[in-house]
C-alpha cells in the first residue's frame, strides 16, 4: 500500500494498476489514466489523484490542473443515480438547457452537487447518439427521449 502526501492510503484495484503501468510510459497519457481512474471510482478523489502522482511521477499540481480544466472529470462522488442531460446540438436546440435547469431545481442541487440523500447528481453530456429523440436524458442505463420538463418529477420518483 502506498502512503499518499496526506498520510492516508488508497489501494487501487489490480486492473487500474495494470492500466497505469502500461500507460504511464507513453507521452500524453495522463488523460487516459484519469479516465480509467474515474471509470473505476466514479470520480477523482484527492487520494486517488495523490496516488496517481506517486505511481506516475507526474506532479500533483499538474494532475489537479488537468482534472479541473476538463468538465468531464468529477472531483466529488456522483449520486447513486447519475442523471445526464444531453446538451449536444439537437438536444440543446430542443430545450436541453431548460431540462438541466429544471432537473437541478426539482432536486434542489447545483452544478457538481449531489442530493442530500446521495441519490442524484445532474450533469450535462455531449450527444448520446439518439438525436432523433431530442431532447434526451439518461439515468443509468435508461434513456428518456422527447422529454418535457413536466415529465421530470414522475421520472425522478421512480428512482427514490
Ligand atoms: S444531440 Fe442529444 S442525442 Fe444527439
């Protein structure tokens, strides 16, 4: 187990360790390793970033720089149900922006927040590949298309 800068410890699963071993020697691989870390934990915790710095020799400040630059990377744990509202062109033109605002209002959260019961977080995503159904929202593996704001309360209710 590697001791991080903060004195706490985190054990990466073997699959993630193997991925980092393979990629750390390749130039420009930090983003790949961060993606894999987020795929494993759902977000990039401070501990995970510290551990990645130790394993790769990449300065922690650079890792934080990349994590905070790209909106895709999350620094806090997402809700149990990840609500993703598509803001790709087709969905945006059909009111995706209003949907994301309404979803956050209904759940009483702001950007990067999780509901107090830990159930929901709401994030924008790029085109999810079903533009014909715009505007689209996904929750876990479920896709909701041709969505209107008035449908949201009932949908969220199913996940409570
Ligand atoms: S733009 Fe939303 S699914 Fe393509």
